[in-house]
């Protein structure tokens, strides 16, 4: 429900992401031209984004708006007695949604899903920073989810899969629209 309510914001983020992908050659040219002058490079990049009506910060807003839901779900899973010892799917894999789980299945799947989602994102910045984001962000999710309740992991995993589906659908729509 939260993901669907935030879909209008996600659409603008995905459109901005697609525009960033189209601007990649120009960004590379600016990085090469101003490689020794970060101030001028920053100004040139800002001007390029303004000229093409691109805002890379739009991607943060949907995530920031979901954070209160994550905290509320975390609190509910920690304090709701009726959720204690409630299994999810197979009782052997995830026997308790309020516990981290003994096999860490959800964190592993979440890490792989986050890695795939990062692969879908347009390349931005220098290659070293891009590689760091591609591997570190999923790694941070895995480590973060290792000891959090499995129910929160299920929510984040579902949210990630819906985000991937929304991104693919909007990008296909934009691609069909431009052809």
C-alpha cells in the first residue's frame, strides 16, 4: 500500500533516472573536461541537469517517506505479542516473523534483490563510486537485516520487488513513448 501511494513520486524519480542515463555521454565529457577543477565540473553538471530538467535527488524522497513505516513496523514486530512465534511460508525457514531467523534467508534474498535493483539504475558519477554503490548498498542491507525481525525484511523485500517492477514498467512505457 505504501509503495502504491508513493508511486507518483516514484514515477518522477524513474523518469529522472532515465534522463540521467541519456545524459551519461555528456556527463562523461564534462568529467573529462573538468577533471582537475571540481568546482567548475559541479557548476557544469548542475547546468546540464537544469537544462534537461533532471533532478537526481528525487530518488531520495520516496525512501525518506517510507522510513516512518519501517520504524513503525519494527516497533510493531518487537512489541506485538500476537506476532510472536508466527511462521512465514515454511516454519522451518522463517519460524518467527518477530525474530531475525536462523538461516538468514530474507537478508540474503534482499541483498541479491538490491544488487539487481542497483544494476537497473543508470550509471552516475565516477566508475569507482558507481562500483561502491553497486556492491556496498546491497551489502549494507544484508548486514542491517541480519538481526532485525524477519517481518521487516519481508516488508523491505516486497517493497524492493515492487520497486523493480515499477521501474521496469515505467522505463518500458517511456521507451515505447519515445519510439
